[in-house]
C-alpha cells in the first residue's frame, strides 16, 4: 500500500524491488522495537515474578519499628537536642540552626549535634559511633 500511495511514480522493477525491501526492513525493525518496549519478545512468567506486597512487609515493619523507637527516644530528650533534631529534619543548615537558636558560634551547634547524636544512640541502644 505504501508503494502505491507514496512511491506511485516508481515504475522500474530494478528501483521498486530494493525500495520494497527497505520499507519491509523498516517496518520489521519498528515492530521489534515496539514489541521490545511492551515486553512481548521476552515474556516473563507470572509465577516467576516476586510478590510486591510480600517482599516489603518485613522492611515496612522494620521501618515502622525504627520510627517508633526514634520518636520515643527524641521525646525523652530535652532542650536544645529536641530543637536541633527538629530543625535538621526540616532541612535547615547548621548556620540556619545557629541563627534560629540564638547561638554565636557554629562550633557550638556542631558540638551539640555530636553530643545529641551520642545521647540518641544511647537511648536507642546502638553501640556504633554514628547513626545514619
């Protein structure tokens, strides 16, 4: 159909045959690309796929437990530690925290951060030197 509509002026078979094969090659390549994007070339059995909800149940429970423990530990902290963690979780920089908390030296904020992290680790029962 494409040969008749778009290339109707080509009448010589020596020109028409290579043109027809080139069009067929393009059509086959387009079909393969489309089938590849749709996943039709290498189908995966549904039985081989992992269950999406089953995999994440344990990770979700661990994340919820850690969140609960963190909230409990931060609630036990007093003064500048709670404020420091709140502002860090809001995405403020150390300098913004320094200005908001009315501290003159940024080194004081660094020291508070280090000590508050150690206190948080102690409340969580973590034995490492840092909390990610």
